[in-house]
C-alpha cells in the first residue's frame, strides 16, 4: 500500500511545489487597460531584426527614418506605415508628412520590380503646394526596398503624370534619384 501512496504523495508535493496555488474555482484574470488609445501609428519603441526606411519631412526636405520591425514589410505594409505618419518621437524631432491620410493611396502592387501605386480618383485636385514632397515620400520609401526598382502612379489602371522637383510631370517609373534634390543630407 505504501508503494501506491508514494507516487500519489509525490505528485501532490510536486504540484504544490511548482508555485501555482490550488483554487476551488476558476478566477478571472484582469488585463490592464492600455494607457493610450491605438492611433494606427507605430510605437516609437518598436524593435526587431528587420528594418524599414520611411521618408518623412523636416523643413521642406525628405528625411530617411529607420524603424525596426519583427519582419520585413511587403510594399503594401510599408506604404501603410508611411501613410500612418510619424510616431510621437519622430514628431518631437520635427518630422511630419505631406501625405494627408490613409485615403491618399488605394493600393500598391509589385510587378517585375516596379511598384504600381493606384491613387483614388480626384486625388490630383488637392490644391496642395506640397504634392512634390508627398510623391517624393512615396517614391523614396518604396524604392528603399531592394526589390523595388521604380514606382509608377496610376488612376483607374492608367498611368498618370506626377510632379518632380523641377516642376515637370513624369509618367515613367520613378526612383529616389528623381527626388534627390529634396533629400536632406543626414
């Protein structure tokens, strides 16, 4: 009989010794409420093994910002992160965006190294004077990926001309070099 009691006693002692208290009823575990409401903008404390380069604006120039992520984002996620705007920490460093919000871009697809950015109808009539910076942010951000060699803008599937720093319009695939005059040094 002692042989049968010994394993049962050992099981009870091991369970009691693991630090988990024994309770008669299940208990509700309260999860703390977050101190801030999520805004869609990434956390300033985000970290991870992968990096994304976003181009934001400071004093009328494009500025590259590195963010760390758990995995390299695809072009749609990269553009989504750009459209979410600067984090609070980035804003504290004087960074902003010329992109007016999430409805600026309908979609992005990658085909043979070219990112095709579909814009919603009517976006060209914004009346904004910082359109060159807005397109520069998108082009420089997307071409920061190794697999994106150029960016073409479309509306309803047709290529549209977008402004360049020299006030011309281009329908050709654009690269960061096309906006080099706007990129801040350091």
